[in-house]
C-alpha cells in the first residue's frame, strides 16, 4: 500500500508540473496580437466620452429654468427700462402713457430676456439631441443625456410660450387706466 501512495503522489506532482508548463506557454502572446491591442487603446482614447453632450444637456435644462424663474440680467434690464421710462415720460402725460412707459416697457423687457434664455435653451437642447446623428456611427447617447436634453427642450418651449404671453400682455397684462 505504501508503494501505491508514493506512485499516486508522484503522478499528482507530474500532472501539476504539466499544468504549470501549459499555463506558461499560454501566457506568451504572439507578436501579431500586440499591435492590435495597441490599436484598441488608441481607438478608446480617440472615441468621444459624451461629456460635452452631457454638459450641453445640463446647460439646456439650466437655461430653461432661468427663462422660467427670471435672471439677474433680466432684472437689471427691467430696472433700467423702468428708469428710462420715468425719465422720458413728461409730467403732463396721461396715466395710461405713464403706466406703459414706467411699468409696461419694463415688463416687456423682462419677457424679452426670459424668451431669449428660453430660445437659447431650446436650441442647445435640440442640438444635443440631434448630435448623435452626426457623430460616430453605432455609438448611442446615454439615456440620462437624452432625458436631461428633453427636459431642457420641454421647459424651453414652456418658457418661450410664457415669454410671448407676457410680452403681448395676454398673461398678466397691464391694468387699464381708463
């Protein structure tokens, strides 16, 4: 029995040695595969990562929110228009003319700036959504980029619609002074 145990141990060692030899042979890489791996690394570096599209989608959404809530530049432009209206309105002007010059023009200026932000948000969002059609074939846009860009487009349309309504006086128009 002792002889059989020794023979089995030697057989196991021989099998283990053969496996070790086989694994070292399989680790060797033929020279033809090395340049292909280098080409893959270069392709990965050259492929766009989508960061620009993601940033554009976020900018579109942010600009559309600004168009809905108002912006610092819109507030400053409105205050300036209010001051210009006060300076240009004569003392003997009618009440309707004073209201339009002081408040109406300032309200329309705010609406114009809101509409401008909405329009820019709309354009950036549409370009972000259309970008994959002109990019690398077969490369798909990340779902979150599409979602944020669509949100920017939708809010931009709403902002543009509200800006037009504010500018024309349909939404919260000036009170009549009759």
